[in-house]
C-alpha cells in the first residue's frame, strides 16, 4: 500500500510511504533536513510498523510539539496502524 501524508508542524511538507504486510518498504520526506530524513528513511525500511511507532512516536523537534519522525507515526496511524 502506498500513501502520502501531509505533515503538520514540521519543516517537511509531506511523507510518501509504502507498506507491505505491516513492514515499511519505502519512505521519503519532502522538504525538511535532507540528511537526517534520509537517515530516518533508511533506518525504518524493513522495520515492522509497530516497532517504528514504539521507537519514534512522541519525538519533538526543538520547542515544537512534533517532529518528522513523530509525523511518520501519525501517517502510519492514519493508514490504520
């Protein structure tokens, strides 16, 4: 399943992700801190969605109440996970 999520409260504007059998197969962020987001994308590829949510949910960026990793969790929740 492929999905595009419009982020809120972050420098990135959207997240494009692909999921197969509860495993993340691809993630890309539009905008934001390119190097860090490439790193996050590489790290979560092949991970089970449940583990990604446990590890990344609630992470804040500076004084913001969310972050790009946290927004990835929001996208996964919106997809039904």
